[in-house]
C-alpha cells in the first residue's frame, strides 16, 4: 500500500512537524509514503469566502497532482472536506464535466489521517507513549463532513500512559472557521471563550485535534490566559513527537 501525503498549506507553512509525524507513523505501520512536490493550497479559503471561480484552478491542480494516487491522506479534516464536499460543486460552477468526472473518481481515495489509520488500516495501537492528561476537540469538518467518528479517540486510547479526559460541550465549534475568525471577530472570540472554558474545566495538560487551524486558534486563547495547557495535533501524540 502506498499513500500520497497531502500536507495542506497551513501545515506546510506553519506546522511542518505534523506532516513529519504522519510520515513516521505510516512508515512505522509499513505504509509507503510519497510527497508530490507540485501540491499547493486546496482552495478552501477562496471557496468559503465566495470566490468559487478563483478556486477552480486549484481544484484542477489538486486533481492533476493526486489523480493517480492509490490513497491521498491528509492531517487536516478541513482540507479533506474541501476536496470531498466542494470540488464537485466547483466543477459544476466551471461547467467542466471532465473535472467533475475526475473528482468523482478521486473522492473515495481521499482520507483524513486518523480515519485512514484506524478504519482503512484497522490499527488502533500505533506504538505510541504519551504520559499526559489529554482532551480531544472534535474539529467541525472532520466530524461533520469527513465523519471520522471515534477513529481519533480509538487511536488516542491506544497510547500508552495517556489519560484521556472528557471535554464539556465537545462538539461545539471553536470559532475559527478560517476567514470567519477575521470577518466575525466578536462572534469567533465568544465561541472560543466557551471552548476554553470546557478545556480548562477538563483539567487537561494538552488539547489535541485533527486540524492545526483549530489548535492555533485555541492555543492562542490558552496562551493569552497563561493557562499552562499545550496544544498538539493528534498525529504528533501518536508519533510520540510531543512527549515532554
């Protein structure tokens, strides 16, 4: 089995350690990994802000770069959801039937990382150790669009030494939402405050999620409160790269 890693531009630019963690885990499990160098942004920010036509060339590029991949795996539920949920719409917007057909063929092979490991590979113990109290934030796109279910929780429960604690109002959005946090700052901040209240009530040392965009938002709020709670992508915990 071979995987093409779609790192997502957010991770590539700001959180490269997450991609490295994904590669370590997959290779540990005997999966071959390649990194198509021509990949770039999936177009989510454009599409979600109303610039659908401008996002079409990025959809075409994605399909060209990853079209022959056996599996496309990404440590971003949000970017995976962009491909799965919106590329067909963009193809229709552009009136491009060839793109629509190529997207339809590609979608079944696009998977969020934790779901790929737990559900496709059938692995729930990746050999990690992380002796800390951890709370899991179920990011919106991974939960509602990619429907990862309890895959990340099953993987986290398989980590040696971890104490996984419950998050009050877990399924509530953290308030990031890409440009939503910029255009609707007051609402975004209020939503984040509710999320931080739940995290602090859990008594966790670390908050984890499947999207670094959410974790950047949450982490910024925790830092401003001097809460002493770290944020780490699920993949980094599973690779034991974040053990302190």
